[in-house]
C-alpha cells in the first residue's frame, strides 16, 4: 500500500505538471519515484534523475489517534476477531535535481506546491494481493516545514548537497493484512453459577 500511495502521488503530479505546462515530454517522466540520496552514486550524477522532480519516502509514523478501534466485528451472525488496520503518516520529500537553470527548478517546485493546494485528497482503489478484495488508498497531504536544525540533519543523512525541495506529510495510508485471527458465535448470554 505504501508503494501504491506513492505511485498515486507520482502519476497525479506528473499529469498535473504536463497539463499546466502543456508539456509534450510524453516519453520522459517529469516526476519519478526514487531515493534522492542515490542521486550522486559513487561520485557521478545519475543522468536519469537530471531535471526531474524526485519523490522520496523519508519517514513513516503510525497515527496513534486511530489505534483504539475494536478488534472484532459481527459478520453474518458470527463474531470475527481481526486486528484493525495500521494507519500511517508518510513523510514524502519532493526534490528538484540538476536543473540547468535554477529558476526552472524553482518553477517545478512551485508546481508541486500548487498541485497539493489544488488537490487536498487523492484516492484510488487497489487490490493488496491478486484476487483479493479492493481497498481504498486515501492520501491527505499536509505541507510539513522543517526547522533549520532538522534541515541540516535531513541533508546530512542523505549525504548530499541541499537542493530545492518541499516535504509533505501524507495522512491515513492504511495497511491491513486482512487476516482473521479467530471466528466464533457471538456471546448472547452469561450463566452465573
């Protein structure tokens, strides 16, 4: 589901940029899903990341407010015990790399921010496994601002020079194994002796 959520963002953002800029670059992706830390592998630039918007998953956090959901439900007259899905917040970094003109890089970065200002929610139905039931992936992006100390740690851990970027926290990506733990008849009465 994490890869599906990021792919949804990538495709939607790609289509937005091509539409707004009236771009004919159909053979070349403007937005790619990749690790920005690998942009300068072994001291050389990766040409496939030049003049692109790079989407990188930077951190994952569990949404603690949604942990207290019941572990059972009544289905067809039987009690089904199943752990609730895990709700995640994904911290997603959008970087613009190796543009020949700095102004062009800043315009592309502005397109990312415009896209999320326009599209406050993204959703798609996907199957987590072949033949499995469809699950909805809902992504609610929020602009996430880092302090100067956090910026220093971010780019230090990525091992590169700082490039124009923006970070978003996407809420409510849910993972569910869809595995039942037990199933039984519901308890309808108690007998005390």
